[in-house]
């Protein structure tokens, strides 16, 4: 989350901090300038924030953490009102498994986990909507929403006003019995401002926002089968993936995958870009968590990987120079910046790492890293490589090195979060 985005969020939620609709608020620019001072404003509204703890949400942790800090600074959410919920499987832990305190409920999610796909959270959200003003922040880019389990539609909603806080969805265009609308917000200023106006009764009471329709008694949804083969996954991704997501996938194929390394490679390739690119790869089935929650944030382990055959296919379309440069840069980052002692000396593909020089094979702590290294070595020593100038899924080595100077031109849709 960059400084400009922080200021936009503070401006958008100013109405909640002082209790007045944003069209009647003054000095919003001054409030944004005050963001980094020690004491924030005392919030009139107090909400609960429910954070999806699916493994796919790990790529969004820096954004979630900063957003919660901003809400706390604005006086809108105390730390003891930040709760987590599980969105895995057909019976996830309900968002409201314990009674929530009064006030609005803001749900943060990427909508990827199976509970969203299966509609297993519809009934809990419907029940919560009878007692709280519920809104959902969909973290991934809105062009990816149709590929997730949250597919809102534009609706006109009526706010009840600040005098009856928390506001409830008492009327909406096209209402149907047994179905309740939950506003879905992209993490951008205009959506957050409309939501703040909705709660405070601004904009003449009527707000136009995307919303998901959650039934009281949802019908079960059968799981969808994903393409089983590497060729199938990559064919779909090649057709539907964005250019920068395809380039990022190619770059990540050359490195061992964990959260710090993935963020490092993305920041080098596309400075200032948001985690939605990594979410795009997860949605496409190309990035898969390979460890449990207890170690998913470890930087001395491989915690994500490609399905069988995908890494090799991506590497086959890259040049040797790109692959070597990306791999060696990632290994230096792990050993020198993150202090992973077991990987010291692994930053050169031209010589065996120390663990292989001393013993035959690899030690358990480096086995997963060794498998990635072996795949990279096989790719750079293979007989078939693209001819010079051929298009590749991976950015060129020169472009990778120069991208930091061109970050402003590489950001997608102006997003920096």
C-alpha cells in the first residue's frame, strides 16, 4: 500500500471518522496530511474487521496489515475487533460463530478459497446482515472478480442514516424475498467513499455499489473441475491471463517460491504493482501452497510451487540468460538479505552448492530448493532454446534490470496496493 493510496483511503473514510457525510466534510486534505502523526482522530463509528485466513490470502498480508492500521488510526476499529475466519471447505468457520459487538462489519477477502466458490458463506453473511451493516472488500482487481467465488452485480442501495447506527440495508432495487445484498468494494477511493456515505446517510440516502446477493437458504454448488494437465492450465492462462501476469509467471518459474521471494521478484519486475498479479496466478491454478498454515510464512522453506510440469513448460520458453539471472538473484536474496544460512553458496549455477560438495545428495532442509535448482539446471542445459528475439513468457534480462526505472509506466490501472 503506497502513500498515495493511504491518503485516498483516509479521504474516503473521513466521513466515518467525524460522523458527517463526505459531501459535508471539510479539510479532508488536511486530514490526509495528518496521517503519519502520532495521534489519529477519534472515530465516531466503530466496526469489526473480519479477515479471511485462506492460504491464498497470504500474498495480501502487507496490504491487510496496513489497512487495519489505517482503520485503527482513524479510530474506526480497535485491534481486539479484528477477527479471522476460515474459508476452506464446504463447512468453513462462520464469520459470526461468536456474537459480534454492535457496529458495521467489514470483511476482507480475495474470494478464492473453496467456501466462496461453493457458496458456503452465503448463509452466515445473510444472518449477519440482519444485525450489522455488512460490506466486503474484494482485494483482487475487479476484472478478476468473475473468476473468483464472489461475483457481484451493480445495485442501488438505500442507507438508513447515521442516527440509526449501524446502518442496515433496508431497501434495494430489485429486492427478492430471502435474498440479502452485501456491498462489495474494490480497494479504491470511490468505492470506500460511497460505502462511508452509505453508512452516514450521505448522497441523498441512495448509493450505487456492486453487491453480492446472499440467500438465506443457499442451494449447494458442485465443485468445478480444474484442468488436470500442465498443458491445460497453461493454455487457459495464455488465453485469459494478463500480459504482466504471464511475465511474472515466467520469472517465478526460475526461482524457489515463498512469500518473500515472490514479492521480491514481482517488485523487481513490476515496481509498485499490487499483489493482485500473484492472486491472478493462484486463481489460474499456477501457484499452489505446498505447506500448512503453521509454516506458510517461513522464508527458509519452499512454501508455494507450480503443479507438475508447469515450471518446466514456462522455463522452456525463456532464454538461458534470463533463467540464470533470475535464479541467482533470488538465491542471493535468500542467503544475504533474508539470512538463510543453509543456502549460502547457492547463488551460482556454475558450481555445485556447498551441501552437494560435502555430501552426496541433499540435506532435508534444502531438498525442495534443490529440486527447483535441478529444474533450472535442466532448462539452461537443454538442447532446445528459443531463437534470439523470439517472444517469451518471461521478461528479458535487460528489461528485468531496467524495470525499476520504468515502474510508473508498468503499473496496472494505476494501482499501487
